[in-house]
C-alpha cells in the first residue's frame, strides 16, 4: 500500500459488492456479443457486426475477464476459472496465461521482467507494434512462471489453434468465422498501447506517480468508464462496476497527495 493510502474499510467495503442481476448481465455479455456478430454479419449489417468484436475486446480484457483474473466477483472458484477460460477463448486468448502475467504486473511494475507493462517504456510506434506478438509471448512467459495452471494454459492454447484451424477450413462454406477470428486477434494488438503505454509512467518514484490519473466527462465517455487504472492498482479487489464510485471517494486523497488528473477538455 502507498504509505498514506486509506484502507478499504475507510473508503467503504460496499465497493466489493455487485448486484446479482448486474453480475449475471456482465457475464452473459461476451457470449451475446459473439452471437450478435454472426446475426448482424449474416444480414450484411457490417457496421453493427464490426462493433461487436470491438466491444468484446474492450469489455473482456479491460473489465470482465480482468475481474475474473482478480477473482473479485464473489462467484465460486470453479465457475470463476471456467468463465475466465471460456470468455478469453471467445477472443482466441488464454485466460490463465493472462492472469499469470497480469498479477505479475501488479507485483512487479515497473521492473524489467514485467512483460505486460513493458510497453510503458517504449515509444508510441513501438508500443503500437508490440501487440502483434504479445499474446504468444504472454503464454510462453506464463508457462514458465506458473506450473499450477499449466494444464489450463495448454488446453487453452490447443483450443485456440483448433478453433483457428476450423475457421480457416470452413472458409469455402462461410468466411464469417474466419472474419470474426481475424478481428478478435487484430483487436488484441492494441492492448499494450491502451493498458501499458497510456496509463503508466515507469519513471515515477512512487505508486501514485507510476500510474496516471484520468478524470473528466470526455475521457469517461471515450473509455466507457474504464480509465481508472491508478485506482485499480491501489485497490485491485474492487470490481470494475464500482471503479467510478471508488474514484470519487479517492479524489480527496489524490488532491492531498498532489496527484493531478489528466483531462481531455472537460
């Protein structure tokens, strides 16, 4: 913890609670978006179809899978593990590799061995290209780091390869599964830019200076209420549904500590 950081008891343990109806809706959303992609694409509603994988990439890696990584949704462990695997496989990624690398990022940033945060030390252009090979490298890193989840990660990698093979094999019948797979894989290429380069500053001397603080209605709208990276680093046990409330409660603390927020206009 940051030396003067308020405890979770001080800011409110209600931030750990998500209503059951909202939790159910959240966990169903990735599967619904996949189904909607194929419905829209089959009807040649291409703009609506394209929006589905864009939202899916944003909402899984950035919040839904992210909460499953931290096990902060209050669901049974077996269900958490199964959903982490299944939801990330919708995006042709390994959920358990993601968890290993992300938790290592929380423990080690800005160390040199933090693979997830490495893009924060790169130029904009290099960070943009970093994502092209990131997912295989994350998997290799996680396989070496985490023997406990190795069975999960091998199964997930196998499922990704088999799934891609099927998508390619049925192109003569329908190109839609291959188009979906290509969009999801390409969507993951931007992750280093948006999850490491933009929110982090490895030159900061303290935890409050190593992750940027964002505020304002414009940025909240652009990021769909997801630009609360500093708050998340300080309180990773708070699910994404409550990040805006967490941010509001922490504003006096940030002001006392002299942490200036970044805004886009207002």
